[in-house]
C-alpha cells in the first residue's frame, strides 16, 4: 500500500508541469504586447510632434501602461514558474534579477496588486490629462475603481502582515534556566 501511495504522490507532484503551457502562453502574451507597444509608439509620433502637450502625454502614458503590463507578466512568469514548477537555473548569469528566486506566493500577490494599482493610476492620469473629453460620471467611476484597487492593495498587504508573511520569523531559542545548587 505504501508503494501505491508513493506513486500517487509522485503523480500529484509531477502534475505541476501542467502549468508550463500557461507560462508559455504568458510569454506569447508579452510578444503580443510588444506588437501593441510598436503600434502605440508609431501612433505616438505624430502626437508628440504635432499634437497638444496633453495628447503627447496620453500617448507616452499609453507606452508606460503597456510596459507595466509586460513587466507584470514577466514577474508572474518568473515567480509563478519558480514557486509552482521548478527553480530556474541561470548558472549565476550576471543579468539575473536580484528578486528571482526570492518572490514567494505572498510576495507575488502583493507585486500583482501593486502593479494593477500602478496601471490603474496611469489610466486615471490619462483621464485627468484629458478631463474635458470625459463626463463627470466617467471620471467618478474611474476614481472609484482606482480607490477600490488601492484599498484592496492595502488590505492585501495588511492581511499578509497579520498572517506573518512579512518576513522570516525570528529564531526562537529555549530559555536558559539556571538551577540553583543546594
């Protein structure tokens, strides 16, 4: 029976590789974002040279927005793969990001919500730069959504801190008790 249990546990453990195609898909998603970035960059050129400063700012913010999403995907790919599938062996490559191999699932959630808040902030800034083109109703909803994301981020961080995900626990040593000699 123990042999069957061991085989079954190996089967469950090896099932983590079913996630690999998801990460390949996210890598392809970065490729799609690169195409979107190139299109946005080409569209930004006339805005920067002939448009108003507000239009130029919106075009540049769009590039920043796409870049933040690509960075987010990269963090998810690296951290997700290392947390759920296997360690990435880069043979101590000089360009290996310092955070690689050190992002726990809890850290990943906080980075994810932080990135989403940053992306939302960029979108909010786009609305404010072009405030005259949007209704008060639209602006209200953009602010509400952004504040909801900020609140969610703060709550995630608070829950993480309360659950002890804020770092390694200090090492507990048994108290030394001195026994008096009689």
